[in-house]
C-alpha cells in the first residue's frame, strides 16, 4: 500500500508539459484527515487543462490531476469516516493543487468527503462525476427558479459531459429537451438520452438582435459566448438560464434588454466550492430521483494508460458522453 500508480504532469525546462505514469508513495501525498484508495475517477475538461499546464487551474508541477474520485477510506483522523467507508470527493482543491483522482490514493480534508449513497456504485458515481453533478445542480436551480412543468429547455454543449447528463435528467423530469450541438451526426445518441429535438448550435446564434422570439422555458448552458447570449435573448418572459462553462468562450456580449424587458434570470453554477451539505443533497438527488440507467455507449471506461489520448480529445471537443477512469 505504500506505493501506488499515478499520472504525473511535469513542467519541462522549455515550458512544455509531459505526462508520465509513475509510482508514488503515500508519503508524497499531503497529510490530510482522510486517506482514500481511489477505485474510479473521471475525465473533465478542467483535468485536461491541468494536464496541459493551465496555470489558472494548477500553479505548481509536478502534479497529479483528477478533480473527481470515488473510493474507500483507508485511514481517517476524524470520527466522521472509518476504514472501509465508500466515499465520493469532487471539487474543492482536488486535482487542482492537491494531488487528484488520477492517482490510486488521495489524502483530503474530511469536509471535502461525501459518503456514497447506497443506491449508487462507485463506478456510477464517477459516470456522473463533476460533470453530472454540475448538470444536476443546473436542473435543481432552474426548478428552484420556477421552471414550468413540461417546459421547453435548451441544453447547449449537448454531447459533452454536463450537457448529456443534463438532457437525461431533464427528460426524466418530463421536460421537452432541445439539444444544441456541433455534432449533428450524434442525433441518435442525443435522442437516446431523451432529447426530443436536435439543433445545430450555429443555427441558434444571432449576434445582431437584442431580443429574439420567446422560445425557451429554461436553458442549461455549458458553452458561454454567443450561444449563451443568443439563448438568453430567446428566453420566455420571467424564465432562467444557467451558466457553468466556457467551451465556446468566457465572453458574454449581451445588452440588458432581456433582463429589464422580460425579467429573465442568468443563474451561476459552481460545483467546486459549494457547501458540503449542498453536495450531499445533490448526490442524494442523483442517487434517487435522478438515477439514470445509462447505456454502455454513454461512457467509456479507460485505464491510466488509455487516459492520455482522451485528455487531448476532450480539449478538441471530441468526447461524447463521459470517460471513466478505472484504477487497477
Ligand atoms: P466537455 O468537453 O465534455 O463538453 C463540452 C461540449 O461543448 C462539447 O462536447 C461540445 O458539444 C461543446 N463545444 C466544444 N467546443 C465548442 C465550441 N468551440 N463552441 C461551442 N460549443 C463547443 O465538457 P463538460 O461538459 O465536462 O464541461 C462543459 C463546460 O462546463 C466546460 O467549460 C467546463 O470547464 C465547465 N464546467 C464547469 C463546472 C462548474 O462548476 N462551473 C463544472 C463542470 C464543468 P457539442 O459538440 O455537442 O456542441
């Protein structure tokens, strides 16, 4: 148990970054409350940024990414957890500047850890991971802001991790889901998740008009930029859009008109720093009401060795669904 495998990112003298699978020691990890043997992790966009030297995500290298981890407690300094507990850790500093789930062990503060709900397996928890958690948070917030039963909801970045799980949860809740994608060839995949209509993401963009025809009862946006701006301009009176990501752009070029003439809301989603009690609440929703029996083609299970190419693909927007890392 003293030695384990991890993906380690090195910063080279020439400023480029290199990925290696290496043996690490438990003593290389920070001395935190809970030591966890990680059985599953998953790949998120942010992990790819950390793995390619994005200093906004990870300041210091060598570093092991992995913002998600599901595993079993090996040692605990607090009474909240005991050896053998099955747990989930997502967000906070995991995988950013704290060694993350792309290693077989992590050591984290107790207040980052959620006991795994009974009705989820460790692997299912990581099929959701941060992406699924963010999708669930987005739907939860839209509902708290009055999303109309059976309403028409636009999901952008539809084939991505957050978008695809948002489609599945919204469909399960009985909404009419319109999926906006750059991958029209994935229409069958999106329909199998529960989308009732698929649109080309370029077809919903209108950068000129301040307001568009009232179309959406809600929007789950994962891409930002002109797609989010156009979606807000097409919200129906009093309705809301959530924003969690920037796959297209971090910029939002919009006037105040949708807000002051239609009373629409733009709702921020942060899965990273939200309170641990809120994380428990969302994980319980995922484990119960929003527990989805995903088809096998929704996710790809990979080893540490196979993760390398997936990191490059997610940066190119070429991943469909989720990539789950299984440690040996
Ligand atoms: P993925 O890479 O899995 O999916 C992003 C999707 O966005 C792609 O599959 C693609 O979908 C679409 N996309 C990619 N590039 C572009 C582009 N240039 N223009 C328009 N659309 C594009 O990422 P995730 O779903 O995991 O995350 C989505 C975003 O949310 C990321 O920016 C991520 O950092 C952020 N995020 C934020 C969180 C938070 O707490 N706020 C938590 C988790 C993620 P398609 O081809 O179907 O259009």
